[in-house]
C-alpha cells in the first residue's frame, strides 16, 4: 500500500525527515485500507461533496493545496527572512494530512458516494487528528490537521497552520459559487 500512497502523493518525498515521511505514508496507507475507496478512486472522485457537479478531483485539490502552502511559505521566508520561522517538514506533513480523515467519512449507497452518518458527526479534522495521533505524528502536525478548516477558526493557529488553512481555502472557495 505504501507504493500506492507514494504514487498519489509524490509530495511526501518533499519531507526531509525520514521518520516523519514514513509516518505520513503509513497514516495514508492505513486510511485507504479502512476506506470504502481505493487509492485510484481518490484520483477520480470530486474533492468535495458540497459542490454540485464538481469536476476537480480529490487528489487534484489536495496536491494543489500542498503545493500552494509550500509556495506561500517559501515566498514568506524569502521576503521576511529571519523575522519568520516556518518548519517546512511540519507544514508539508500537515498539508498532506489535512483531509486524510475524509477517507473515513465516506460511504457508498446505491453506487453513489456520500457522507456517512458517522462522518457527519465526526468531521475529517477530528478523525484526521485521530489518525495522525495513531501514527505518533508530532503535535504540530496534528494541530494543522485539526485547525485547517472552520473548526479551527476560534482557536490559535501556528504559522504553518495559517498557511495551510489559507492554501486549502484558496483551492476550495472559488469552486463554491
């Protein structure tokens, strides 16, 4: 399964820390094994069930989010220098994992993908933190997963979480119209 994860997530290789890279890969492999979806399905399903006739795939949205987050962080580092500290490995790992919990939200009813009753109660930021914790990912990564969406709006966000949050919404909001 790890090979399949690395096929859909070449950005995992951007993580310099080998232990962190392996944990991110293992978390995704576990989530795919527990999901009603396969790794191949993630390249085909819409990135959101909230958008009618969404043509952008789950992985297209996810990879765009990671790439935007990295681009933003690099630009901030170039412009702000020592005034800002950004842990790129934490940022990349968190960005890759923010929607891993969605794999546990889905069900297929009459051949149609939908959100399960459990998925409506325990949204992906929460189940994603649980997956990240299961694989002993650092609290900083769990924080990004838990605060990337609207659930994080009332709390503190690290600089890495702020960047990932905005990268996620920049690659989501334009399609909501």
